[in-house]
């Protein structure tokens, strides 16, 4: 749940196989079937690792990767392709790929390479999220406030990561449920409130309130509780 992955793959069956497998391992995963959809996803959200097929229809993965790097985006990219010749691998790496894996591959190897990319130093990979004095290292799953380590449950950690990805934004209960519990909010459960209360208590042990309840709207993670 902690790391957010984008799978860019035009073969529906293969994309479904990869996405389901990664989700079963606890990653948050979305997919895009072509370069246009991928570019939109990359422009509108932050990703911890991108799994990019080279042989996309229209604009291919290599061109998309070059465009991404030219835009100053350094999200780690694992290129997936059936091309295993040395010149092909060199072209992929020279275009800006951080790693290269040829199809078919063992899923365990794919997982290992994703984890390896996620472990790279935050300054290089951007796997650290922060707002105000709260910081989360996605690779190590260490959360802290004002330098104090926070002992969080898995759901509290997932909640905090979601808030840190969207500071200042109003997050509805439905949106939070879909991301953290992977299910729709039924309008009656108080599970979310219980977890927010516990997360607040741990955060406020080291500073002022950051998670604000907006009546009939949801929650906002902000240093300014009175902001509209």
C-alpha cells in the first residue's frame, strides 16, 4: 500500500497480470494503456516507480521516457520489453530508464527490481514525502514528526501517506476508503474515524493539529485549520 506504482502496458492481459500481482504484494497500482494516458497520469499524480513497456502503440515507451526526463521528472522507471539485444538495453538505459527487464520474466524478479528502485536514496528517487514537520520515507516506511519516530499501524501509515500526497486538499471519506481500504465508503462505518483519531493522537504528541475534520466534506491535512 505504501509505494505507488504506474504500469504502462498496452497488452490488457499482461497489464492485468502485473497489476493484480503487485496489488497482492501491497502496492498501490494504476495502469495506462498508451503514452497519452501515461503522460496524463504522470502529469497529474506522483509515482514512486513506473513500469514502462517499450512497445506501446503510437508514441513508444522510449520516446515517452525521453520526454519525461526532458521535463525534469526523475521518477524511477523500470522498462519492460521483449527486446533483449544489448543495443536495445543500452538504448533504454540511455533514454533514462533506471532498470531494464526483458519479457518473459519471473514475477519475483520483477518485485525485487521494484523494491530495489524504491530503496534508492530519497534525494535521487523522490521517495520521501513531507509536509510541515512530518516526514515519511516510503522506501523504509519510517514516519516521523519533528524528528520523532512515529509508531504507526499499517492503516495509520497508509492514511498518513495519502494525506502527505495531498496536503491542503479536502479528501472525502469515499476517496480515503478507496485508497486506504480499497473499498467504497458505506456511509455508516466509523472505521475511518477511529484510525484518524489514533493517527491524530500520535501526530499531536509532537506538535499542533494537522488533520482537520470538515463537516460533511471529509478531512484536510494542513497547518491552517481555518483555510476554506
